C-alpha cells in the first residue's frame, strides 16, 4: 500500500523518530539570518533586545501574564528551544522549567545563565524570622498555609537578580559578549548597544534613588519575596513576607495570624502582584493599619520589548512610593 512512497516503511518510521532539533535544521523555511536568540523571561528579554537593537528580535518563552514560577513548557516551547542558537536564561531558581529541555539540546546551542555573569551579585533566598518560605520552588502552595517554618529553600539563590540595576548592567556585558561570539561581524554594534543600555540604567538608578529616598524608612510587607535586590540597592525596609495561596482563600484563623503579623511588623503597605487576586489582599489587610498595593517584579502586566526593563523598574519605584507615601 505504500508503493508510491519514495521511502520504505522502516525509513519512514526512523524519520518520525528524529528529534525535533534535526527536523528543525532540515526545515527549508529558516533563512540564514533568521532570529535564533531565545530568552526565557521578560526582564532579561528586554536586556537582550536592547543589545540586539536593529539586528533582530529575540524570541520570548514566557510571554503574556504568565508567571515564571508556575510556568510549564508547551510543545511549541521545546521547538523554540531546539531551533535557537543561543538561549539566555536567569538561573535554575527562576526558570527551572527549561532545565529538562536544555539538557537534551545539542552542544552547539549556547545556554547562558545570566545570574552567573561576571559582576552579578547574587543573594540567598530569605527565609525564617519575618520571611515566610516562598512558593517559588513548589507548587504545593497549600502546604505553606500551615508550614510557617518550612525552610526547604534555605541557601538557594534568590533568582530575581535583575531587580538590582547593577546586575542588569553586568548581564548586558555578558549578553554582548555571547552574541559577538556567534556573530563576530556585529561585535562592535552589540558592544555599543550594551554601553548605551548601561548608561540608561545609570540614569534610571539615579532617578529611582532620588524618588525613593523620602520613603526609605517606611516598612512594608510583600506576598512574594522578590525584592531584596531592589531593596538593598535603594535602601528600602521590607519588614517581611507572607505566603497565601492565591487560589485558596486563607482560613479565618490564618487571616487573624496574618493581620497580627502585619500589625506587629508595623507595615505601612502590603504588596501583591498582578497575578494575585486583589480581593485576597484586601481581605488580608482588612482591619490592619496597612494599605494594599500592587508590584510587578517580573513584568507580567507589561508588553515585552527593549523598553520593558526600564518600565518595570520605574513602575516598581512608583508603586512602592505611591503606597508608602500617597500624595
Ligand atoms: Zn518571582
């Protein structure tokens, strides 16, 4: 019945079994100069886009309002990964969802962990005391409702490294260097794009430092402990974190404990995130002296592109200031 087929059955079966990397390599639609730079999440995608400038657009894995902490790879993501020449990621603690797929990539694919870039300062995840364990490395949110002293994350790196602008500058250097290895003829352009981006970040840092100076002593509480890089750089006082499963409203007993904690820490504000149900935040702060606010450390609510990094940082500063010192 396959008499018209140019290939015998066995060869067909073999073709079907070829891995995605080879199939993509054979696809004729890929132009020689097509974009083959893939970035895992929006904040670092913006940095890569600034370095690439007019030479191309990096592809983004976690788009839309998705959170990297709960992201699950789709089959189309595996295809994007296997067709990329360079993959820029943060580190295993933020974009661990690509670990399995990157392990099977050919060694011609450069996978660059930007958190490990020379000059990047990393910090261990906070836990204990006023800091409740984060949901980052676990989908078992419900467990944290009871397990306040659970410390499985202790010692792991806090992956939100881009929130220190000095780290973003160090990452820009590595991005330019890695792109230059792949496309040496564009090395000077990548270098000058990175330098221009670093200058903009200098200005950004100056602006945010000025903006936040008046509120630096006012304590606040966060639902997602993403901000220690930002706080250390800009001298803010985070009093602690609280963990609430956004999908399961906290029990009355848990709510009472959370309010007690917010009051004890003297928090002026309690910050949630765009993915977080505002009603849950409102319920938690009800009856406490704190106001509620929203911060977006991963750019979930922002359109991706070269301008996202600066928007993200300025929005954080404005969100923090707006809640701590409402005008
Ligand atoms: Zn996060």
